């Protein structure tokens, strides 16, 4: 059985849910099983390749990027969605060599399982969704951000600010807000042109490595939230339709301190011990 089918079969079933670093940081037996299968299949063909996998790191493996070919794997991006049967759940796989933390990955794959949407890109060869070329919108003015559909500007302004913590300086150019609950798929929306920007502070390299090259190969821009070049280990990212949009966001974001993924290379982040059935 292929690993996407494992996820789909488990999607509607009762799940044993474990807590890792917080009440919102979840893992299921399916996360663990899919990562094990993926790593085993790749290792059989490429025995000297290295891995950075979300669940392996949670169990104490090192986050270490070397010159060796390295696969960066999130077996289920959107585990909270998976647990609550919200249909945005993705497998994210990136491949990198020579410590590529800032340059584009060699290739990236994001598969949105329930939607049956396969996003993929290879460096210098473009980005695709189910075989069709992807192109970012190229938007440089107003950006797409929609918890509130009220036509009154003042009501919309207050609703967006209160619900989404969007800086006031951005609200005047923000048409609507969308959040799917999976960083990988959210970033891929920028590659499709369905969204003009995405930013996040606090995710991990396995959440954004694959989608970063998909956005770039679709003509979009990826950078750090402070406007510096993208570094997947920094745990900060802006993905945007254009440099103008990315720069505008970087100028108004109020960043907060966030430990790099590679700062403490060998650590266990599985602090929680609770187990729940959902």
C-alpha cells in the first residue's frame, strides 16, 4: 500500500493522538508510520543519503544539514487537520545537497492527499500541479487575505485585525485572508496565484523546504521575514507573488525571537506525554 493511501484510509478513523512540545503539537501513529515507510524506501535506493524528518527529530535525532544529499520530510503536514478530519493534509518532501539553506532546494514535492493535488518543482525546470505549469500572480499592489466578507471597509478592517493579528499597515492592501492549517499547502497557494502572500514565524524546515522551491519555480519570491535571503533553518518565511509584496510585508511584521532549527542540533521536542483518542 502506498503511503498516501495509508493517510486516506486513516483519515476518517479513530486516532491515537500523542502530544509533543505543546497542546497544539500533535502526532499520530500514521505520522510515524508514513515517515518510517518513506525513509525506508529512499534508503533502500540511496543508502548513503541523510534525512531530516519531523517525527525523527521529535524523537531526538539531529537537525544537521551537511554536504551530503539530504531528504527533508514532513510525513503529515497539518496533523491537527488530520486529527479533526479537516481535508487539508499534505506530505512534504524536499531534497537538498551542499547545505542548501538559502539557495533553492534541488526539488520539492507537496502532495495534498484528500484533494489529490500533487505540487512539485525541480530547480531550473519550473513548478507544476498535477502536470500543469504553475505561475504566481505577480501581484504588486493589493494582496489576497477572508474571515470577514463585510463590504464596509471599517468593519472589514476591524475584523481582519482582530481575528488575524495582521499589522494595520497591511490591512489597507489586504483583500482577504485564508488559512488552511498546513504551511506546505498554504505556501503552494502562492505558487498557483490563488494567494499573493504567506508569512509565518515559528514553523520548521520540514514545513517549508519543499514548498519554498515550488513558489520560486512558479515565479514567486521567498525571503526571511526581516527581508534578508530565505534560510529554511531560521523558522521564518515570507512567500509572495513579487518582491514588492514581500518587501512590504517584511517592513511591517513584528518578529519575535525564534530558535533556529539547527541551533540545538540534537534535541527531543516531544515534551508532552498525553494520549487521546479522536
